[in-house]
C-alpha cells in the first residue's frame, strides 16, 4: 500500500481514550496513516522566537506526526491574517470582512515555503501527498518548485467562492495557478466545483477542460472532483447508543421539564449564521406564542479564532442578542435560550442531539457541515428529531430530506421550526431513514477511499525537474 503523507495546518494525533472524543476526520485520517505507515505533517500550534525548521516527530497510537513551530509574525500573517482574515471571509461570501493586506499575503507565501522546505526531506519517491484546506493552497506548487514529483492531491474543506467575489482578491490568479500543480483537487460539493470551473474557464486563455473534470493548461494536467466528506457514522451511532450518551440524554431531558429541545452546535463563527438563527427563534416565540414555555433552544458555541476582531465582534453581538431574547421572554420557570460557550465531548454531544426534537444547522455558507450528519447519526430511529438545514451548506446537496431553509430569513426559520415541532412521528421517521441512508453510505471512510483512489488513478505525466 502506498505510503500517505497528510499535510494540514493543524495536526490532530489520536488520543489515548479511543475514538469517542475525536472528530471523525481525525480518526479516519489516523487509520489511513496507520495502515500505510504514513506521516501527518503540520504546525504544532506553538510559537518560537526564530523559525529553525526543526521537525518534532512523534508516534502516538501508531500514527507518526511531524510538526514545526512558527514565529509569532508567521502566525499573525499566515493564520490570523491571510487564512482567517482574507481567505476565510472571502470563501464564505463575507467580502465586507475580508482584509487584503500585502503583509498577510507575504506571510502566507513564506509559511507555505517553510512548510515545503521542512516537509521535503520526509517525502519518499512513491509517497502520496495529500494537502488539506485553504491555509495551504500554494504548498503543492512550492513542493514542485523544489523538485517533488509525487502524486499530490489537495482537498478544500471550505466553499469555493463565486467568481465575482474571488476577483476582489488581488492575488486570485496566482492562488488558482498554484492549484494546477496538484494532480487532483477535491471540493466538498458540485456547487463549489462549478464556481471553480467557471473561474478557470473564464480567466485562463487556452485552457482545455473535459467532462471528466480534467483541466489541461500548458504542460500541466490536473483533475477536479466533488467528493463530500462524511463522518464516522457507525462510530457516532454507537456513541449515541452508549450508556454514557444515554445518561447525558436523560440528564438533558430532566432539565427540560417536558419541553421540546431545539439544539445547535457550532464553532463561534460568523459563517454559522448564529445571529440570524437567534432572530428566527425570536420570531417563532413572537409570532406563535403557543410555543412559549413549550420549547427551549440550546446553542452550544465554543469560541474560535479569538484573536481575530470579527470573531470578537460576533461574540459580543451574540452575548447581547441572547441576553435580549432571554430578557424579553424568560419567566421565573423558563429560560428560552441556553447559550453555552464551551465544548463537550462527542458522546455527551451525541446524547444531547438524541434528546432534542429539532437540530438547527443554519450556516450562511459552509463547505460541508459535519454537525448536520452527526445530528442524523445520533437519532433514535424510532423517535427521531428533525434536521433543519441551511440551503447554503455543502451538506444540503446530499441531505435533501432535511427541512431546507434560507438562513437569512427569520420567517423561514420560524416556519421551519414550527413545522419540525409539529411534525408527525411517521414523517419524522421517513425523513430520518432517508437521511441516515446517505450519511451511512457516504461516510468518512467512503470519502477517504474515493479521494485516494482518484489520486492514485490519476497519475499525470512526470514533469521536467526544475520546471516552473
Ligand atoms: P467547522 O469545520 O467549520 O467547525 P463542521 O460542522 O464541519 O464545522 O465540524 C465541526 C466539528 O466540531 C463537528 O464534528 C462538531 O461535532 C464539532 N464541534 C462543534 N462544536 C462543538 C462543541 N461545542 N463541542 C464539541 N465538539 C464540537
Ligand atoms: O473546516 C474548516 C476549518 O478551518 C478546519 O480546517 C479546521 O480544523 C476547523 O475549521 C477549525 O478551525 P481552526 O483550526 O482555525 O480552529
């Protein structure tokens, strides 16, 4: 089996306590690495006074990780800067929040070059190299410039923006050209792939594109696929049915006093539509007062990227809005909105999902959204909750049996909430059965196989050494 090298901004080695507390992606990548004897390479999360390129290699539960420390300036310009203040807002249609500073772009290039310099000696001739996410788009190109000729794939976990937004990025062409140095580019869904292709066809003269997604430009050949990421469905279902999850579920139910639970679980990120979600809930309580004291919204939102001002702002807005909603509607016996800024272990989350009548997953834009899939996997098939899902999440392409909503509209959110809360058991079961089918079929193992099979098949002709 070909050895796999995974590269991502963060490295998430397996933990000692088995799978329950780790994300499905980390678990699946770890098992692929274990099977191939591969390496997971990335930033340690630590800062150093001066970049040395020293690699810290360790082996945890059969998985070898190789990490590097970055300078404070690197972290500021590359991670907080270009990744999270330029690309993230731009890729999530928030051009109003995108900052186009040359310093950020310079830091992004520098860190990608540093990744390439330190990673290069670890790559053996037959290794498959798989680079993840928007932090590392130029890495493939940096590796090619250093003579790496291995099959190299890239997967984007975020959306790809529509062309008219992408054009506002000063270095848009350079960014996309760098992608042509990968043999395979994976997108979460067809919509993001289509946006990418629209840009490619319109911006590059003489590009040749076929119906299989092969792009030929000059002497470079790459292929694009839509390959939606999944969760470790069997594992999540087992967690949700475990004794530990059952006690979390019972504890939650006891606290509800027979009220219906609506649940949301998201990183505290402006792309998740939390403000709009709270307004939709407020509208439900205003327009359909019969739900007052009958429902409770639990929003779990652990802080994320706290050094970035737009994340500090959204946190302040949500603090104020949650206070406003509770002030407006709460009684001495009822808190309508439980807003919690902390993370929970996955088994407790699964139990809480199972205790709920409605799962509210309403990002304004999202590459995929794994919470939607976890919500479905956690349900009791005999008495399942209803998923309300944003049309603008990548997951909406697969999860068509959810109640699909426009997350910007408080009225649509309120109507969907009322529909979900009143939905007859048989309809809940039918929708759940259909959703679970696709969540089981296209799980994280399917995703991994599909992408890696395509990468292995799509060998491109080796280029000349020193090309580019
Ligand atoms: P993103 O990658 O943008 O954060 P996803 O929905 O695709 O969004 O993935 C989020 C992952 O993080 C899911 O696996 C989810 O269960 C997990 N998660 C989100 N919030 C919490 C929380 N409060 N506690 C524990 N895990 C969380
Ligand atoms: O899904 C997008 C993503 O950026 C992942 O790459 C990342 O692991 C996750 O969101 C959390 O973001 P961060 O690593 O910036 O905390």
